[in-house]
């Protein structure tokens, strides 16, 4: 087992929390904003995902995420 799926989740969730807005990747193998996680995505079943930060005031206290095995547009 590798850490690649964890890298995929960390990139997606980290960007959503940092930006304090949803982050959507419709195709992990093509999206230029997901370039650093592309190798991990190529070796996993995950092809698309979104992450939404949960905010309390201005602080992110959690993140909700959904993963897809096919691309989404």
C-alpha cells in the first residue's frame, strides 16, 4: 500500500480549507490545479472529487469530501 490516496485527499482538503470555499476537481488526470497529485490519482480509483470546508465564523473546523471513480463535468 502506498501513501498516494492520502496525498490526493490532503491536496484537495487542504486547498478547500485554505481558500475557505469549495474545491472541485472534475478530472484529476487532466486538471492543471491538481498536477502535484496526478501520480497518486493515476494509481488509484479516484478520478474526480470535491471538498467543502465547514466554517465556524472565519475558522475552518472540518471539511466534507466526496470522491468519484469517473470524471464529472
